[in-house]
């Protein structure tokens, strides 16, 4: 509000001009709300160590932040109790949804339908427990952060490989996503520009294993393949299998035995700002993100869920994890989680 408007409004309030009072109060409220939001943005910047290039960029990001915060708060007020999950003002709050998807997702959908030539080894598994959490079995490494690099596919494949390696050897070894980013570039997998978990498993097979993360650390950007860093291999696989598509029961059978790489549609703003609860949408089946199913269970109210490890850091979701609603009725599963799942094998 400029000085002239301020003076006129004060006069109107003093003189009791009722028609002007309402609009003046609205202007004061708008200014107060904007000041409050500016303070929240400054506090958010300080908390996340956010620095902008100049005031123009800061002003642009503030408007995005304001819009996202208002949407998050409106959702939580109206829908969180109905839908069973909440949204939060996380470190992605100054990004539009398009910007977020471009930076954080990177799964390339299969160009054609899968042709599973071998039998599904867990098809006859009937004794499935009510819940599984591979973290409690020591088969899941700590949450990692892919940064602004679309290599979710590498994190998904590595998490599944870390899991089966621990289950077979008793050793939980953090493995190198960066080796996949740098070296698995002869086909569809293209580092920060996206890839597929099955292709990663194929590379690991041909490469005769994968280096430890400590030997070939993550940089968050495309690099040159280093034979020095990639040797010796810290773990190997003997193959991989695809879970029968569009079959949550088959996926349940697989996750009951080991962590499984899954592709999901994580492009919606609800996914961007998910902070807790059993996620129930919105999302479709346009697969764009690779994650890892590391368990399943049911909430206190009986809502069934998949326990999913993400690669967006610990300040997203439930300390880096998301619980996604299970048995939703659609054959593809929620967000397409049952469409293109696969897992590595160790003899």
C-alpha cells in the first residue's frame, strides 16, 4: 500500500466512512499477510541455506513460494483428514512443479511392453506376513539425495542391489550410483538425463559388479567413467527379474522376499510436498521416477500401504520415505507402482 492510500484509509477509518473501511481493512490485511509471508520466506531461506543470484530472482522465487505455501495449507485444512496424508513446506517450496519434475525425476518409460520370458520365482509364495520392513532386517542403507540430477533410476537399482547383497552375505555395503551415472551411458541410460533400472541391472551384470560408494562417491552430476574408482567391485549380481506387470499381488510376493525397484508417477505437486501419512494420490500412471519398495504393512486404521524408499534426502516425506496406498483397485497400483517393477538376483 503506498503512502497516499495509507493516508486516505486512515482518514476514512477516523471519519467512519463505512464503504471505505472494508476495502481499507482488506488492503491492510493483504499487506500484513504479505509481510508475514515475506518473513516466512526469509526464515525458510535461512533454514535451508537458500541463496539467490539477485533480488529479481529472489522476488520470483518468493511468488512461487507464496503460491505453494497457500496451496499446501489449503490442502491440509480441507483434505488431509479425508485423504490420510499431509503436505509440508519442504526445501522444494520455491520450485514450480514443472521445475521440480525436471530436476528430480528421470525414469524413462519402457518403449514397448515387457516380454517376461522366464517364470516369476515368487509366484507360489503364499505365506506372506502382514507386514515387512527391510530396514529392520538391516537390508536398507540410509536415505540418499540425488540432488538436481535425474538419476533416480540409478538410486532405485542400487538400493535394490544393496538389499539383496545384504540378505545373501550379511553385509550392508552402500554402493555407487555415480558409477552408473558415469559409466552406464552406451544405451538408454544417460546419467542425469534419465534411465531405467533394468538397464542398470544389465550394466552391472556385464560390468561384473559395482563399486562401493566410498570408492566411487556421488557427485550429483555427469562425469567421466573411472576404471580406477570402479575397481574392485564391492558387490555383484547374477541376474535380475521383472515382476509380472499390473499385478499388486505379484509385487507383494516379491517385496516379501527382498527390496524391489519400482517406477511410479511422482509428477504431481502432492508428491512434491508429501510430508506424512499414507499417500493416496493424486497421481496417474505416467511413470517418471524410480524408487525402491522396501516393505509393506497397514496403518492403524487398516489402510494398507507400500513402504517406499526415495532419493530426495531425509527432509522430504517421512524422513525420506513415503507410504503409498496398497490394493487400490486399479491393476497398475497407485501411481503405477505395479507396472514396471524388477529386482536383482544373487546366487
